[in-house]
C-alpha cells in the first residue's frame, strides 16, 4: 500500500480531544483519522451510487414527452347576439 503525507489545519480543541482519545485508547492519531476518513469515503461513495440509481429511475419519467402530430380541430365560435334596444341604465335601476 502506498502512503502520502497530508498536512491540514485542525481547530485546537479538536486536536486536544483527539490527543486525549488517542492516548486513552493507545492508538495513533493517524490511525483514528485514517479510520474516520475511510468510513466517510465509503458512506459517500455508497450515497453517490444510490443517487445514480435514483437518477436512473427518475430520468425516464422526467424526459420531455414528444408531442404527437394530432390535427387540432376547433369548433366555430358561438355568435353573440346583442339587443340594440337594451338600455343599460334601466337594468341597474332599483
């Protein structure tokens, strides 16, 4: 297995807590960090695979439906007849 040195900043309170846990359990900080990173990567890769599966299920549903070439037939509009002798003022009188 190949190894590569990684340096990163960590808040001092986390480093202090990590040191206490490592000393109490008699394991190295590197071992703890590697284990946590391994668990995180496995979980995230699993989540990504699940997302792909969900996307594969959803994609066929969300694809735009091609419109069928249906000839649209409309009926002629209804003629509206107006009574020219109708008095609007009389209609609203009480």
